C-alpha cells in the first residue's frame, strides 16, 4: 500500500502528506467526506476486494473460475469451478449490468497510461 | 469505446459477434480489423493516424530486419532495430513526455527569474504506451529469429490493432498469436468460455473496482483533511480498485480474444497473495514485466554480471517501468521503491519460487528473477 500511495498521488508533495498521515497522523474517527462514500455498495466492495489479500492463498478461487487449473493452489476448488462460473454469470453479471444501466460507469484506470 | 459502456455491451459486441459468425473465413481478419479501427476511432478520433503510422512503420521495419537477418548483414539488422527503437521511443516520448519535459525546463528557468516556456500541451493518444510496445516487440523478435514476418500488412495491422488488447493490453507478443492470426477456429465452445471470462472481468470492474473508487477518490483528493483511519481506508480502497480494475480489464480482453479464437497471455496471477516483491512482479502485469525483462533488462546485462551490476540493472529497469506509467515524478519514485524492494529481496536471499510451490506457471523468470 505504501507504493500505491505514491502511485495514486497527484504529486510527490501529496504523497509525502498522505504517507505522514498514514503512518503518524491523528487517530481520529472516519471523517465526513470518507464516511459519505462508505455506502453499503462501497463497504461490500471493500470486503469482497479485501479477500484478494486477506484470505490464505490456497483459497483463491479466481483462477478456478477462469479455468486456469494449473494456477489453482487448492485443487478442491477445481470441482466447484462450474458452480463459481454460474454464480458469476447469474449473479455478478446481472448486478454489473444493472450498475452500468444505472450510469455508475467510470473509465479504466490504465487508460491514462 | 470502453468495454463496460452500454454502446460496447449492447451494440458493438453483439453486432460484431453475429457478423463474425456469418463472415467467410477469408474475410474474418478484415472484419476484425475494421471493427478494431472503429473501436479506436470512437474514443481516439484522429489519433488513429498515429496508430496506423506506427503499424506501417513497424511492419516495414520488420520486413527489412528479417531480410537483413537472412542475408546475415548484422550491421544492417542492428541499424533497423536501432531505427525501430528511435521511432517508437520518439513517438512515445513526444506524446507522453514532451509536456513533462517542458514543465521541468520551465520550472528550472523560473528559478533564475526567466519567463516560463509558452507551450500548447500535447494530447496523449489513447493506448499509445501499449501499441508502441507491442508493435516494436514484433521487430525485436524478428531480429532474434523468433518467427516469420507477416507478408500481409493487414494481418500485422490486426496484430497491433486487435480491439480487445489495443488500449490497455495484455501486451501480446507476436509469437504468442502468430498462428492464430492466419488460422484460428471460431467455435461455440470458445465463444461461451470467452463470454464467461468477459463476464468475470466485467463483474470485477463494475461491482468491485467501481464500488470502492469513490472512497479512494475522496481520500486522495488533494487538500483532503484526513485522519489516519481515513488514510488507511483510502489506501486499502485504492489497492483494491487498481487490482480489480486492471485485472478485470485484462479478463475482459482475454475473454473477448477467446470469443474470436485468440489465446492471449495471462496478465495477472493473484498478485496480492505474493510473499515478496519479487514474486509480486511475477504476478502483476505479467506481460509488461516480461516485455521489460526481454527488451530492457536482459539487453543491459540482466543478472549476468556482478551483484552490483545486477542491482544497477534492476533499479534502472524499474525506474523505466515507473516512468512508462506516466510523466510524473510520482511514478519514478514508485518504480524506485519497487526496484529497491527487489534488491532487498536479493540481499535477503529470498527464494526464487514461492515456498509452497503454489505457482508452477510462474516459475519462469521475470526481470525479477532471470
């Protein structure tokens, strides 16, 4: 995360300020501008997204969903791959389409590069 | 045009799939090329002229390089490769770094009380960092005798402009899809598997990355009055956003490629499960790491010299990698930070492979391990 802070910051000065708060800032509660963005959708995104670095690597299921069996650590997940794919198509995709139709569209980050 | 836009999802893609299925095999490449150029023009407009200039230039240089290689004219071949480097870096440098250079010079002359340089900022053609790398790798590979040149410029144009990977990768190497460019199958199985992969990527992008993006944006807004709690939440949000956004895009690109019969290389291999920075760079943006390994790190000596030369090469390649991401000192610092971690990994004798042997497919070296 230390690296991503400077990657995301607009300038070196902004990165230094962010780092100083990140490491040595005042330990107050969540401020209003951030709390405003911590909606149910945002919180769910954080929880699901955090699984990419919180859960043990043996439990990572992304490779199983994509059929990359050689990259799956725990081969038990391979058995569930068809179910996981069905969940993606029947749950993930419809939610994504509803969000797109709702207008919550933003460009890809790597387009700026 | 963007994969997660309504125009792409509900018009461009369905129409293209139907037309592709109905088109005779010999015309499929032409259809894909026209669709790819339309895809680019939609967002890139007249910048397509630079894309096409890059395509033609690299195609001709590929032929000249191959001819010189066959005739064993080593100096001529080196000359054509050098010209390839100059033209591609020149194109990238002009569009991506000219504004930055002028800003730095202006800042410097202002220190001595002079007026800053008057300059109309140059707009950045979308995808230029990716298509220049992909097109130039074709010439570099031909110079090493890897593959035969494409005689038909339209096939080469399709290799560079193929819409799933044109804007943001994966950076596909010519040898990886050389056969599929001229002979591939359009099957129901590939169509379905590609569609599922696309759906997976779209879900990652829209449901996860876009959901946490407002949190990261609020935290990183310049001048924001943050607490440490805010800063941690913002950093976690951005860490999630950049991975799910970019790996989601790669999944969509790989899925779209598969729908039309292409097998693109994997770009992300659950990088956040890495046990070291060295391992992270074998899993994060794999096609870019491999590009820099093969065309920058190894040519400047790689890890074949003393350990100090290896450290120098590592720092250099990561400074360049950082600068590739954008004309801003923040990216240079980011690259240096990663390069230093790779050196620390080496100093600590970190294992080249994960201890649990979890990643057989990642065992091949990257610039972090070769």
